[in-house]
C-alpha cells in the first residue's frame, strides 16, 4: 500500500523512518495514546479508517483493537505544522491503553499547577 506522495512529502520522519502518532477522542479532545507510524502504517490507516501503527518492540504492523476488540475508528487525520507528528482523531471502543485504562495517561501525572500557583491575572 502506497502513501499519497503529497502526504509523504510533508512528513518529517525520525532516523528509523517513523513519526509519532497521537490518538485523540474526536468528540471530547481526550488524549488517548501515542503510537508510531511509518508511511505504510499511515497509508493503511487512511485506506481502512482503522488506526494502524508500527510496533517498535515487535517490529510489525498492528491495527488497534485487532486482538483486544478495543478498536480506533479514525474520523480525521492531521499533520502538525512541521509534519513531524500525526494527530488521529478517533472514536475509541473500550480502553485505549494496553493496561486496560481509558487512556495511557490516566496514571502518569507528574505535575500540575495548583490554585494560586499560576501567573497573576491581569
């Protein structure tokens, strides 16, 4: 499967030929997960409407939910201004994280500005 050359020309890949792909719930804006894509994974995603990623650990393609049933139905695909990040706006079925939580960021908070800690209001 070939990626549209106009899209491929806009991508800025890392040394492994990959770009990070952020999956976001399309209607709430909730950030679900980050995966990696190469041209083939992005082409498969665009052709099927199902989020397909490149597994760096297994060295193979995987379509989200293929074994778990927790599918990502892609509603919109965007590139950031530099072409080095893909944003997938999806309709997530079930948990997005392999740990079984809704997002991969449920338990990862390391810092937050508390009341009165931010910049003074003008």
